[in-house]
C-alpha cells in the first residue's frame, strides 16, 4: 500500500464528509421517510466495492484536487437555490472529480446515480407516463388478437370489466432494479463509456418491454380469460422479472471485455499543502452555508385567506390543529393545508384539504405519508359515485391494528368536474397547462372493516 497516498485520501475524504453533512443528513432522512425504499444503499455499496477494487488507478492529484475545490466553491454558491437532490448529485461529482472516478469503469457512475433516493421522485414524475404507455401498447396488442378492449386512461375495459394498470404496474421498481443489474454487470466487466452510451438505452427498452409484457399477462389473468389462482398475480411479475434479468445477463455476455491498461499504483504527484488548505476552506464554507440559508420557501396564500368549508356530506366540520411536522410542511407548501373532523363521535371522518396554486412535486398522495407513519396500505379499485365524483381508494391498517379506509381526489376549484384520482396525472395536466388552478386535493379517512 502507498501509505502517503492512503493518508492523503483519508484527509480529503474527511474534509468532504464535513462539507457534505447536509447531503448525508438529507439522504438518511429520505431513506427512512417511507417514500423511498433503502435500495440506494445497495447501489452505493456496490459502487464503493468497485471503486476499492480499482483504487490503484484512482486517487487525488494536484490537478484533480484543484478542480474539485473549484467545483465545491460552485456548490457553496448554488446551495441556496438548488434542491436537495441536485446537491446530492453535486456531492458525487465533486468527490468523483477529486478522486478521478472517471478512470473507474463507466458502470460505477450508473450505480452512483442509482444510489440517490430517486425511486419516489421517479414514481411521481414518470409513474403516470409509464402506466399510460403500458396501457396504450397493451390495448393495441389485445385488439390485434381480436379482443374488443378499450382503454380509458390507464384502465383497460373489456366486457364490462375494468382492469387497472395500477401504480405497482408502472414498472418504476423494475426499471430501477434492471438498471442496477445493468450497472453491476457493466462495472464488473469494465465496459467502456462508449459501449454504455448505446447499451444503456437498449437495456432500458428491454425493461420497458418486459413491463408491458407483464401488463398484458396480468390482463389475461385479471379478466378471467386465463383462470389462475390469486397468487399468480405476483408470480407473473416474478417470472417476467427473472426472464428480464436472464436476458440482460446474456446481452452483457455477448459484449467483448474492455481492456484496461496496467498502471503503477498512484504514479501522479500528491497534492501540496496549499491544495489541502484551499479544500479545507471550501469545506468549511460548504459545512456552514446551510445555517445561512434560512430564507423560507415561496408558498401560496395563507390558510387564513382561504375560505374553508364548514360542512362535509351534511355533517359539520371541526378544525383540527396541525401537528408540528404538518405545520413545517405547510409553511413551504405552494398553497394551504387544513385538517378537519366531522362531528359524529368516535367514528368521525377525518378530512385533509389542500388548496394548491401551481403544479408541484409537493402534492403527493396521502398514501405516502401513511406508509411513512407505519401503515400498511392495499390499493382498491377506484370509487365512482352517483354524483360524478371519482376517488382513489385504499384499505389501511395502522401499526396498532386499527383498520380504516382512505379515499382521495383532486379537482379544479372553479370546475369540480375536472378531476383526477392520481397525483402524477394531475401534475402533468397542470404542468402542461391542460388545467387551470387553483385546485382542491381532498383526502378522507374513515373507519374501515373490523
């Protein structure tokens, strides 16, 4: 082991850990908030393993330390205006610049990107488009086979039955896992960046096709065309996923290995003391800038400016004070939030109203919050009422065993007939200007089956 190089790496790593403590804190909170599974840790550990394997080709030099310090200074200036996910990406880029991770296999960068808590964000932004795409292709295929299937949004209608392409069928988790497996194989075989430029889109296409195949097979099962036991719903997904992994493995094995030029461990000169001093100064600035970033986020009108309803379904509403955590979220919400209960004793309904002024990622489904609170949720078919209202519905069970039902809908304030049961569908309609705000997001929590 090159002892001076090892000591240099430890010093630089310690300075970067101090500089990016806000990123590490945010990362830990995201992994434990119920919206992101901690799958990113597997990608992070895998990337770290490959970087350690190739450590002889990596390490800080005078030029890389100078470039990384400059990048860290840009991070300090941009900190107040960029979201946490971009800060986390910047932390990876700064570390990669200093330790020359560009000399590592390109697959490592896929793993590093997947190590970020992207599942919830990707589910929000891409979940609806992926569900819609799967439904469109499935409709075309099924009609080609002679079935009179009609698509309505992300649902397939056939002979009076409605088969939903639900959130689990969006393929987001399959896409993440497929790319993780692709990154592992690419890093293990040291495939070049040029190879990954064309191979990665091809792998993504295979993953999306596999998800469409799962959607079509589930249609045959759920419609009764193929009478199968209930457990086969999950079994079909497992079989399709296994075939996909086998296909990706076979595809990678057909690609010739990249040759890595042998080099002596850490031949470039180590950084000078002045380089460490500049990095230390930038690290101190980065560690301290969160305390200066105290400006509140831009929010919508205050709750006191919104006219809240006083009754719900013929029952009086009693306001419920927001918890400290709810109030903290409401302070930066682009709109207003209020919680009520109906005046009907211990079995009263709980009503959460959110008035939204613009398209925002912060309007996520209440199901995410309930999962974060430890509840187990099972999605039910959408509810369509006689008055034209449509609701998404979950049956839920809290940690103490209490069962309840959750229903949720979104609609325009001026035209309640313009409504959505899916937050991502609403987001894209609002972002593309297909609907005019403000909007109401209504969540009703009521007693469920015993």
